[in-house]
């Protein structure tokens, strides 16, 4: 960066970095599970870390084993992150 000052940049957060143990869990309801595609459809509240309002959408899961832990109709808490340009559920629990 040459001689450019970084003063005042200490508090800046990389907006593309959504990973972190302190990321909040979002409430959702399982609407559909597709084990062939490794996806889950969730009706969810706002995803603050991604700047998304609540809606119903299909998510790829980071680990297909997560799909066996839930069933349609379950009320869940989950984390979603942007991974390689795609929104992926990285954690889900009842």
C-alpha cells in the first residue's frame, strides 16, 4: 500500500467475511429437504450477516449429514454464510 495511512481503519470489518464463532443464529422453519441436491428450504428471519430480510429460500448445506438431523416442520436455529459466491447453511440445530 506504499505510504498510504491506515489510520482509522482498525475498526473496519471485511464485508465479505461472514465467518466467525460470534455469528448469530437465525430462527427458521424447515419447509423441504432434498437429499439428492444437498439442500434445505427454510422459512427464516433476517440474515443480518448477509444483509438479507426474512423470506423462504433454498440453501445448499455445507455438510449433507446436517439434513438427517432435521425434518420438515422443525423449528431450527441456523447459520448461513457466503461460500464461493453461494449462500450455504454451515450450522443447523433444533
